[in-house]
């Protein structure tokens, strides 16, 4: 039996026990939380590589160092207004933090601390190794925290964080709306629908004018994360970068299968019940929900643009032009990477960037052109 098969059998046994303790039904948000974040068997707590060519997927910071260098311009502006530190949520491999720190050093922008809020011990260790290797001269400014700081001043970065929050699944059938959960049957995990009991989910479906069959997601956890960030933030801004849509596009009648997807060894599928704990599970972000949560938490939504517009506003094309075109070994990969980051058909339009803030009274450079807040 291979290691993959052995791990799968162990995970199924764990879920069988968990479901037995819950009358053989678990809402999908709870299932997704266990599959991704269980302290012993969760996807993000395991030892396997998640990011890059040897992992399951590639994020923007792995595509090009120009991504982090460009974001550093927005970071520098916020720090000049608010002072203080940088807090990165779920820092992945640590490459984004290293690129930002190195660029801020070149810009001579002062930063008190760079804080990684990382729940995975494995990723924490990899981040420490990368910081020691790539920014040894300023590594003393880096610290890892297990709780969000209080009275935080500065900028909070959430790159591909909201898409990894557990989501509830809702299914519209001939019997009306149901909550889709997970059960155990014939030694396998299976889908099982149940009556919706959470009033917050009832409120969502009551406003959806959609005929079945239809399956979609609701991320109640997004509200909780925004509330926690608001409680942490004294003055400064939160920058959230993720793939997603505005509410009307997210819940379009034609999007009948929802947005849930899984990533394993650079292959994408839509079955999270297969190999839970061994592959990533994500859902697109409802940016209207995030914006409303920010307003409810007494934060200002101060910008919403596509990733392409954000990076251009922050000067990624200027950084590209600064590379000598005669140095083909450096210039050609940089051009290819920037095309991936900006192309509408790859990442440029699918990914959005949202800023919400407190105590920031001037326009943020990353949202200076083509702001889309009116679509929320």
C-alpha cells in the first residue's frame, strides 16, 4: 500500500469516527475545516510541499518576485501614513514576505516588525528558513505570532487567505433549499442534504431568486475573520488579494455547480470527499460579503480593483522596464511572469484586490485607477 493510500485510509477512519460522534452528518464548513486545518491530519498542517512546482499549486509570489516588490509600494504608502508594522496572514512559503522586506529596504522605508501569523508549524519552519537565507540582514525584524496582535498599527496582508476559509454548501432541489453536508456510507464519504437551521444561511437563500438544481457556497467565516481583523487594527489598512466575484456574479443563475475546487499535484478537481487532508480545498470569494463585513465592523472599504489594475497602479510595468532587455536570461522570464499576473485570461481579472482601513484619509496608490467598488 502506497503512502498516499495509507494516509487516505487513516483520514477516512478519522472522519468515520468524527461523523459517528455527530449522528453521521457534518456540515461542509466543519468538514472543510478538519480537512484543511486539523492539528494532526489537516492539509495545511502536513509535511508535504503545498506551493510551487513541487507542490499542488502556484501562487503569485512564486510566479515572480516582481509581485512582492510591487506590493511593497502599497505597503510603503500605508506605513508612511500609519507607521508601525506589517502583519501577513498565512505566509505560505515565506517568499512574499521576503520580497516585500527586501524591496522596503531598497526603498529605505522604515518598518518596525514583519509579523507572520501562521497556524501551520511546518510552514512556519519553512518561512524561518527562507527568511534566514534571503533577508538575513533584516531578519531580526521578523517575528511569528500565534494570535492577532492588539492595537496594531500598519498594514495587514491577506494573499489567498479568504479562499481557504471553510464554506457552507447550499443545494437547491425540488424540495427547496437544503444544506449539503457529509455522511459516511459503505465505507465511503458521501454527500447528504439536510434542513437549513442556521438563520444566516436562511437569510442568504431567501434573497436568491434561483431555480434548482443549483449548488453554491456561503462563507460565514469571512465575517468572523473581518471582525477579528477590525478588533486587531488600530490604524492602518488590510489588503486582501484573492480570486472571486461580486455578489451578483457569484450567485449568477448560470453558476449551477458553485465555485468549490480542489488542488492536488497541479491537477484540479471538484470532489473534496476524495483524499481529504491530502489536497487543497478552496472556494471563490464573495467580495460583496467581505465588503459588507468590513462596513459592519466599522472599517472603511477604500478600494476594490482587479489584480492587474492593482499591480499596474503600483508600478509593476516600471519595475519590468528597469530590467535590461539585453539580459535575456532575466528579462524574458520576467516578461512571461508579468503576463501571467496581468493577463485577463489567467490571473489579471480573476483575482481581485480589496482594501479596508481605519484612520487612512488619503487615496491608496493601488486603487488610484479603475476602482470597482460600485459593482459591490
